[in-house]
C-alpha cells in the first residue's frame, strides 16, 4: 500500500553553482561517499548530483518532513543496481522516521536533461508476515 508520494524538480545550474561555490563542503553535507564516488568521475557530474538532490527532496516529501533534525541529507542514499535502477537506502534517524510511518520500501525514479533533474518517490508499507 502507498503511504506517501513525493516529487521534485531542480535546475542543474543551481546544483552546479553550489558545487562551484562550496566544493567538497557542499558535496559532503548533501551526498554520501558512495554517491560522490558515483557522480564525480562523470564528464558532466552536475546532472547526476542534481538527480540525487531531487530524489532526496522527493523522499523527504514521502516522509512528510522536509529537512529536519530527524531527516538528514546523507541519511537518504541513492544507490544504483547493476541494471542502472536507482534504489533508496535510509540510514540513522531517517530510517527510524520511515519505520514509524510504516514505510518498508521507497521506490524512486530519476530523470535529467542538461537543464533540469526530476525525481518521484513512492513510500510503500512493509510487507506483512504470512
């Protein structure tokens, strides 16, 4: 069952400017080491960072919290399956917020162009035991 739905769109130039202005400080505040390792080697890394930013914002909307003390940027991680499908993994207090809401899985779809990145996330209930 769907518990929450979130979507976000961001201008790639906005994220590129944050990276240019604040460098590693910005990247490490918002993205996990794994996300940075995935995005940084790409010739055009900004659209990939922007996609992850949009995904994290969409997940915060699923949780109904926005950015709070209980929900942090690096506690929402976007991993990638070998097929290329993005996967959301929650950590720390953000994982606890999702658990309290009954969310067992968050599906995400990310897309980007040179100018915009968008993501949609859906929070699903935990499967019930048989």
